[in-house]
């Protein structure tokens, strides 16, 4: 009876005996993370963002205490 209950519970949860990611899924995740990092790097190092950060830091340093 316990074996049947375990199989029913596994079927209901949507998980079979295959758990975790395969090598191809890890590769696709790594490629996606690298692409996102490249885009984020380009945005952060752009002239507009650099100027805005310098302006914000300059205003913060000019505040009297």
C-alpha cells in the first residue's frame, strides 16, 4: 500500500524520477547569464549612466553636515 501511495504522490506533484537540470540546460542558463551580464555592463559603462552617477555622487558630497 505504501508503494502505491508514493507513486500516486509523485504523479500528483508532477515530478518523475528525473530531477535537476541536464548539461544542456546548464549550458543554456550559462549563455543566458553571460548575455545578460554583457548587456548590463554596456548599460552601466555608458556615458549617460556614468554622468548620472557622477552627478549624484557630487551632489551627495556637497551636502553640508
